[in-house]
C-alpha cells in the first residue's frame, strides 16, 4: 500500500504534464491552421487585385497561380482540350498552345472572361456572335435569312478555300466561282472578312493560314463544315468555380501559348 501511495502523486503529475503538452500541441496546431488560412486569404486577395495580364511575369504571384491553374485545368478543361491543351480537330476543340486565337489575342484577362461566361453557353455575357451556318440545310442560320447552297456551290467554296491554303490541284474556274460565292450570295465575308483572315472579336477563324479548327483541310472536311455548320460550346464557370480559381486557370492557359512562343 505504501508503494502505491508513493506512486499516485507521480502518476497524477505525469497525467497533468501530458494534458498540458496536448493542450500546447493543439494550440500550436490551431495557430498554424489560422496562419495558413490567413496566408491563403491574402494570396487569394493579391491574385484577384492584381492585373490579370501581368501575373504571369510576377515572380511572387506566378508560381502559385500557375500551380493552382494547372489543377483547375486538369479537373475542368482537359476533358475537351486535352491534358496538354492541344485540343482536338476531330471535335473542333481549339488548340490552346498556339498563337492562333479564335477569340481575342490570348491575354489572360480575355481568357478569364471566356472561362467566366463561356461561348454559346447560355450566359448573358458569353460570346455568341458567330456560328458557322449549315449551308446544306434548308434554313442555314436561325438568326438571319441566308440562302442554302447546292452541293455544287459547296464544292466551289471548298475549292476556293483549298486554293487559298496552298492546294495546286483545284480547277481555277471552280475556284473563281467559289470566290464569287464567298464575297456574294454566301455572305462568308461578313464574319471571316474580305481578306479571309477571320475576326477574333466574334470568334470567326482565319481561313487562309492552313490551321483548321475541325478536320485537316481536306476536301471532305471543308465541305462537311460548309454543309453542316459549326458552333462549338464552352461552358460558363461563373458561379461554379471560385473567382480566384478562374483567374488562376486563365493565367495558366495564357502561359501555354506564351511558353510555346519562346520555345
């Protein structure tokens, strides 16, 4: 009994010390957690208050923005644009790594607006100005009355576009007829321009640079687009993603073509 009585005070002290140690450890963990939260809030605020187009050159903001943006891209964008951002000509999904911009000039601030509001997404601030008419249908374009084109006329336009992109096997007479259609009854110039170089303000691609949004520039692919039309959709992430994540993924996407430019 005497031994037990002698041990009790020591055991009690040990228990108290362990409790104190546990409380200290918990307090330190709480302080650390609060510090992490405060740091993340500060970083989020810094990211959103910065000029989106300058973040990529900011040695302090860029690394975290690019890392966060890469994660957002892999989760939300890679399913269509691919993990490497090269898109797919099979589905008409744009390559995000080149200098051929469908909308805008490739700046992070422009990309941010596309991520926020989308393209033909139903968002009232989204891009929805240029859809390729389906000239092989009886009603090629719902917004404006446009004439249908016959199979022969579609072939004429196809020859015209192939000749513009370097094909030497096209009949000059057919090419000339396609040019007349382009500038006249087809109304193609209205979106793609008299110079056929497109309009990045509305998402009309350049038709003379050898780069194709869908297909490979073959006669089959070009005539199919003229016949069936093309109007891809990019979802609007406003309300679905945190604004800081949207800013980060815009910076990341802007970095993809910036990196390729310097390779």
